């Protein structure tokens, strides 16, 4: 039986059930939408390389990049085919991704939605790894890793993380290294799969124009694993100091003009749920108040030719780490860095700016309902950090000017800031 909730602020309905397998099932009907969407995710990403399996005492440590490697191998079928072929025949557009903290499998479809949904449920619960196929994949993923070595936006991002973090594995490339993936075999993949793909560590969100009870019947009919873990997977991360590893990193890659990314390390971490959601909302409002296109800072830097339209700021919240990052292009990235730090030091937040920006952020949230794929991603992301995205409007309303002031003083500390620059290769 599905439980129904209605968001008073938007009028949207959400149906929910926790299956006996532990799987969290979320269904959001959207009448009149031509496209339907499903995303099936696990709380497992690149940072989870050291852990204790429920029921065991021994610590398991696996090679960097194995979560991404496992995602690649999930598409293989015992008959030698690829699951993408099945989706194509049904008119579904399928994909998958691995991030620092989650792995997700998804598809969109205008027709045959439930057949596509059955396919999604089937292959994500049917791993097939052989020694030969795993060894073959090493070359493919190795080429992907080498390709990203010359990808300027990728490198400027990970170089910044290398500045901000001393020990935390978030600073490591999601795909690992050519050397680290050489140690991955089918037994390790099955070990990680059986640990992190237990349905009690997973959630599924489906949305579109269909009957919720019918969708639930398809999902429950496709569940294969009814043995939930009785305790949490223990994830082990190294102790991370409050200070940054370094304040500057520079690399030369073939680009037309310098790229930069600057950021601040957040030391207020170690929790998820509603508390994390509230912090993220406070930081989203702050980023818009400080760095948005309507600010004096942005317009001064833009008018001086120091930045262009690529300039943007974003807060990245997770349970074990968090940071703010500003990215852009500039002929003088160090000057931009210094001017932003000086602006932060001189800033006194104004209540009227807070009230105005809060309305802007609320409008962005309301418009997000029109993007069913984006909303589904946001919902699942919050779910996997123990937060309920359907409570967003209530939590948003609770954020005060005083909350944002306190967050500003705590987070934007010059000593926890760093700059990453990608410069053009000199002829």
C-alpha cells in the first residue's frame, strides 16, 4: 500500500513505500507529461573504497575507481548483448552515472514505460562479471581516464579538490587511475555489488503520466533481493584536518584562455538529513547574494573584462565533505581570486538583499517541477543523504537572515580558500 503526501506549496503529490527488501520507492505522477522518467540509485560512489560489510568485522579496501568500473560492467548481459539494445527496441533512452557518493541508472521514455521499467529493474539486479570481460574493460576505462587527463574543465575541478583536501578521497578522480583499475577483478566487483547494491542501500524514483499503483506493481514485481541488511554499511574515511592542503594549483593544457576554479572548504560536516538540506539552502542563497549576476561584484569584474558569462558559483553538500566552488574564464585569474577574497572580507550582508534573493531561489525551485528529470535527480540525491526533498518548501521557509549571516561568517574564511588555474600551453 502506497502512502500519499501532498506539497501544500506546489500541489504536487508524492506516493511512497519502503519495501520489505529495504528499497525506498517514490512515485510522482505528472498528468499531461508526454515523457516518463525513472532513476534507480545506490548510495555508493568513488569515495567508498574502504568499508565494513554488515555482518563482518574485517575492513574491506578496494582499488580507487571501482564504483565507476562496476557501473560500466552492469550493462553486460550473459548472452553477450548490451542492455542499451533492449532499451532501444522499447523506445527508451537509457544512461547511468557514478559520482563521489552515488551510482544511478536511469531512462526516459514516451512509450512502453513499464516495459522499460522492468528492463531497468532486471539488469540492475542481475550482475554478470567474468574474468575475461573485466580484463577487457580495463583498456576501455584506461583510455577514458587518459582522455580526462587533457580535459581542462575536469582537471581544473580536481586540481581544486586537491588543494582543498588533504586526505579525503573526494580529491581523487572518480574513475581512478590506470594503475588502480589494473587491480580490479570480477571477485572484487561482486564483493562491491553484493555490499552496495543491496536494496536496503538503494532507492528508485519514477515520475510521469501513469497510475501510481500500476507503477508500484511493476516495481514490486521486479524485486529479486528480499534480504535487507540489518545494519548500515560502515564507510571508513581518513581523518580530514580543517586546513587546506595548499592554496594554489596550476596546470598547462591546450585551451584558448585560462580557466579558473576557486573554492572554500566547508568544515561543518558529518551530518545529513534535514540539517544538511537547510545548510544547502542557506549556501544557495548566499552564493546568489555574493556572486550572482545581479551583484556589484559580478558587474564590476565583468565590466573590467576580468570574467565573462561562464562565471558561476555552486555549493556542493555531502555528509562527509562540502565545498563552494566558483568557476570561470579570465586572463587574470589570480586578480579575480584576490578581488573576490577582498570583497568577501569587506561584505556586510543586507536583510533586503536576503529577502529579494530568497524569492528568486524559491522561484527557481518552483520552476524545477517542470523539469521532471532534474527534479528526479535532486530528489534521489537528497534521499541518499537521508533527506526528504518533498520537505524542501517547509525547510526553505524556515531559513532566516540570521541563519545566512551565521553561515557566511562560518564558511567564507580566507584561510580555507584555494585557487586552481588551467593556463594555455605556451608556444
